[in-house]
C-alpha cells in the first residue's frame, strides 16, 4: 500500500467525495484507511454500570482504493510511484508534478525527477 499514516489524501468516491483529510490509521490486512473527519458515523453506546448511555460520533475506515494522495504543489489528487535517487535512496514521487515526496529519515529536498 502506498498510503502511509500522516499523508494528506482526497476522497475519490462515496458520501464524502472531494473532501480532504489526514490519514490517522492504516489497516494493511483489509486494505483500508481511517481518515480524519471522513466517514463519520453515529454509534449508540448502551449504559454499563455507572457509565451513562451516550451517542458517540466516530470515524470508520474506508477502502484505500477510494482515496488518492494529494499533491502539495497542485493541491489535486494524484497517483504516486517509487523512484531511487542516488544520494537520497528510495522515495515516493508524484506522477504529474514529478516532485519527490519528503520522507522523515531521508528528506528529498526539492528533487525534481525527470
């Protein structure tokens, strides 16, 4: 899966189509992601002991194929690929803007791949 925790993604289909948010959790077993502020559902929790019953709003996971990484330059959803830069190592790059994605351990400063 090319999407990681902390990436900014755009929802491509479903009830929240067109909205953007940050990935909170990635579930690789079922190929799903939890996005902040997307796919909000209401859950009724029954009272247990001294805890009162309540209505909780929570984020549910959506399929990873329904989201696309948002390019920080064009602010549009874009596909990504992997490329090896000699001095930086393996990194992700955006398909259309050809800008390298900055990784936490190996920053790819303004690396434009042709």
